[in-house]
């Protein structure tokens, strides 16, 4: 009997459970996680990822904010009114994700992507100030996918912008905040993911 389909189904159920927990902790985050996973998968596919690499990217993208579960709800739901100290604490969510998922061995390859998705191409990101290709490719992809979703969907502290404005902002940050090759791939797949926004 081939147990691989059963194992894959159980793993996917665990990822969905994390996303559900995140939604319960901060309403709206479940949908955000699912959209970022779809966008990241489209970008990754355009960059030539396939098979298990694409599965790992999709899971990491779905769980990129899972560390917020370990933070007080008021810190993750009122970003616009946080003090500098509270904002610094919120930035720990990428590292806290490690504590949330580390006991799941099948997510081990996702951890670097999750922990480093707020790094910047120019080295001015966090938590470790990684530069350029020292940032895991999956993290670089998730950074673009998340930014696009935040820009077009908005949040409790920021009004959404149109997709053209979002794409323009991402392109303007290629080479500073974002990996130019990831932005290029995103630019090619972005028209195809627009129906997901409807």
C-alpha cells in the first residue's frame, strides 16, 4: 500500500490547521495567507520551480505569518497605532514562526523562507540583514507576493491601492527591497493572477 498520498494529505491538513489558527487569532489573515501562497506559487513556477520545491514554497508562503499566533492579538491587529518598541516586537513574528512549526519535520525546508521573508535585497531588512542571493529564493518570492497582496487588499491600518499602483510600487523597489529577477517573474504572471482578486 502506497502511504505517500495519505502522508501528503495529513501534511496539507496540518498546514490548513495553522492557517485556520492564524485566522482565528487575527481575522483576515487566513485569506491573506492563501492568496500569498497562490501568488508565490505562480511566481515560483515562472522561475522554474516545480515538484517538491513548489510544494515547499506554497506551504512556506501559506505559513509566512504563522509566528503571529505567538504574539498578543492587539500587536498584530493594530499595526498603525503601535509604538516603536511594539513594532520592533512585532518584527519578531518571522523568528517566532520557528517555534510554532519546528516540531513538524516536513516543514523544515519551509523555515528559512518563513524566517527571512522580511529581508531586503539591499540588506536593510530583518531579522538578519541578509543581502541579495544570501536570502533564500523562497523568501524573496514570498516578499513580493505578500507585498502585492497587502497593497491591493489593504489592512486595518492602510487603504488598498489598485493593482496597477501596486505593480508599479513593486517594480520601483526592484534592486532595493526586492530581487529584480523575482520582480520580473512577478510582472509576467501578475495579469494571470488578477482573477484571484475578484
